[in-house]
């Protein structure tokens, strides 16, 4: 049973750093614009009525770092837009670039003496959108990291060797050499080496790692057992039916890996909506 190909921890750490840096600029930007609307104090130097130019330039200086930190949205979204398959990155890139462009034009109007240009500034929308989407991606990366840890924990349950009956008696072999049809012997406290059918013996088998059931299940001749479950109190002699990638444990690991690698239905729906909404 193989381990997952890639540990998502570096991606999570990078996104977490991006989120923190983006929030450092987005929070004061949001405060400057929205604070006065709810009665919060803002220095008069940043008042849109008294100092519209300073008000606009400060917003520009806070929004630009958010765009630089969120450059991956543009690096991924804009090419997807030109390929004719826009996704959520395209939607974020297009929306923030539109807001930024409109805000820069309003800044130019202010420079030309039109103080009403302050009503056309959307720099705070740019910063907040980029920060919130980065927050969502950070949460997604955190979820992937937990999934990766779960896969590793499942993989670690698989035994590395098995005891089988041979013409020379009972012999220990590497788990990779185990084949369907082999007769395996599992002693108390040992892990079942592969999926199989009990031929003789009886034991209470802990299957909690597969079923979640904490009470061991009594196994006797004719019952099915699964790889990596634990023989608690008796010796079992079983015929191996499935090994390696065909075992139930491997199937569970594949399902978890697929869940990690594939987009959630809501994410696929969002990409479809983006394909319609972007144009």
C-alpha cells in the first residue's frame, strides 16, 4: 500500500503566510473606507471630504500589496480566461482588475480636481475580495493536510509481514510476496495480513479502523476478515482472497485520495457558474 505522493503542508504554509500578509493591508484598507460609515474614528488626513487625494492614494498603496500577494489568481485566472474556460480564479482576477481599474480612473479624476471621484473608489473591495478568497483557499489546504494525515494513518495500519503455511512449516514472508490462495496464520495481537476467509480457529477481531465499531467481532470458520484488522484473543487460520491494492483497506485509501484530489461538487458548480458569469 503506497503513501500519498505529496504532502500538502508546504502549500498550506504558503497560503497561511499569504493570508496574514494580505490581511495586514486589507484590514486597515477596509477600516479607512467603512469605519466612518459605522461611526468609527478616522484621522482627518484620511477624510474623503477634507483630503480626497490622500484618501485615494493611501487606498491605492494598501490595495496594491494585496494584488501582489494574490498574484496567483491572475497567473492562473487570466490564461484560463483567454483559453475560453474561465474558472473561479478568472472571476476573482476579472472582478478585482475591474475594480482596480475603475478606482485608478477615479484617482485620476481627483488629480484633475474632480473631488466627486472619491465616490468611484473600490480599492477596499479589491483588497477584501483577495483576502477572503485566500482565506477560503487556506481552509481548503488545511482540509487537504488533514486528509493526507488520515491517509498516512491508514497506510501505517497495514502489516509489513505475514505468516503462511508452506511445505516446510509456518514461514514469515514480506507482505509483498503474499498471494491469493496462500494459507495465512494470525496469532493473538497480530494484524490480519490480507482480506481472507477463516478456515479454522476463532477469535475476536477489532475492525474499528474500517467500521468504527469499538467492540471486537467474533470470527469463526467461514467468516470474512479484512487486512489490517487486529486479532485480539485467538489464533486464526485463513485463506487469502485479496492482497495489496485489491484489499478493502486499499480501497478506502483510494477513496480518501480521490476525495483529496478531486474538486468538491460545489467547487465544480462554481467553475461552471464562472464560465457563464465571467462573460
